[in-house]
C-alpha cells in the first residue's frame, strides 16, 4: 500500500514476463495515495481480465493475501509487493523447476538484487549477505528457516495446494512471510533455483525500515516461532537465539506478556541465566528491570575479564 512511486514499475515487470500463462490478482489494502487510481488505469489498459481487490481501509496484509488466495485457481502462486520488480524470466524459471520437482517440493526460491529507492544496486547477492555463506538451503529447511528468514518473498513461488494444506496466512500476525514459510517447511521441501529473479527495494517506508521500532512486528515474530517449539530439537536450537532476542526486546518495552515469553524461552534454552531471570520475574520483579540488570552484569563481567 501507498507505493504510487514504484507500483507502475512493478506492474510492468509482471507484464514483461516471458511466461504469460498466468492469472493476475492485484490488491490494495487501503492506500491513501494515488495507488488505487493508478492500478485501475493500468489494469484497464494492459490486463482488463485481472482481478483487483481494493479495500477502503487497511485490514492487514495477512487477511488481504488470504482474500487474494481465495480467488486464485492456478497450480502455483507467486507474490510481490508493489515496490519490488520481477525480472522477465522469473515465472518461467520457477514454473519449469516446480514442474520437474517432486510433489513434496512446496516452495521454489531464487536470488534477488537489493536496490535503493532510485533502483541503484546495493548488493547482487542478497542470500549470501543474509545467510553468511554461499550454500543455498534446500530440501528439509525447517531448522534453517527457524534460524533465519532468508527466503525473499518476491522471489518465492509456492504450490497453491501446499499453502491451502497449512491453512493459509495467519491473520492474527502483523506480517506474513516467515510464518507461512515455517509452516510449509515443517511439512514440505524447498528448492533453490539458480538465478537472480527480482529487484528487492529498500526504502524509508518499507516494512524493514521500521522493524526495530514496531513492537507488533517483534511480537508477531515471537508468536510465529513459538508455534514450532518442542516439535524438533534442531528447530528448537535454531530458533532459540531469535526467541531470546525478541523476548528481551519486548521485556525492555514493557510488554505485558514478557514474563510468559521468558517461560517459553526457558523451555527452549534452560540455561542458568534464563532460569534465574525467569524466577526473578515470577517473584514480581519487572521484566524490564531483570533484563537491564542482566545486561549490566554482562558488561561488568566483560570489563573484569579484560
């Protein structure tokens, strides 16, 4: 929503696909700029058969995407925000890869190029920067996804039946992709398809730009990860650092459920420090004070050892 500056470039990227056998569903979730007007005009001229789902007010990305999925009839689904841009072969590459893959493969993904507001390249190897190594996880990626949401949303293609099998998007969450990927990875395999298939734009109004100031996003991350607690030991170990980080941040923000999140963390990581911090919270010490005291003790310990 509110992407009038970028959306025509995004739509032209869709129109430029070498694979033209697709249905186009466009959504606008309550934009307050000229986005709805621009979309309607472009669709009228270029894809009059497309479906346009327009909301008068914002209902949230997960609910909006579920509505779009309910209108989809194809075998595969690919999605993009209107500030990102697909390369011309993006749909063909993933269709061919999924056609040739085992039915257990639910997600195909590829590399993206990160660009700034003006489209100037920031990096041509997003996955290496995100993962910290060259290897691209595929097959059983359940623990990999729990450790790091590395799959670029605009460069992922899904089997529609797999999304339906896991229940679609969770409308209780503030954002969509990591939760869906986790639930898919629990039941299905992923496939890396070589190639750079999209430009992933970074700008001041993107979701990531305000991540560390938005408690709703951080709480959603904890909730989506904790859905998988106790299901597999390697997944528990992989998600524990993320759960700890977000539990600490919510405690510092005075979140009312901070103590409950520390109890969940203690189940994943039953070390002495976490047990002591949780017990202090159980005795009535404010979680914010407990986390601050732990941080201060750590600083003192580092200083005394140098």
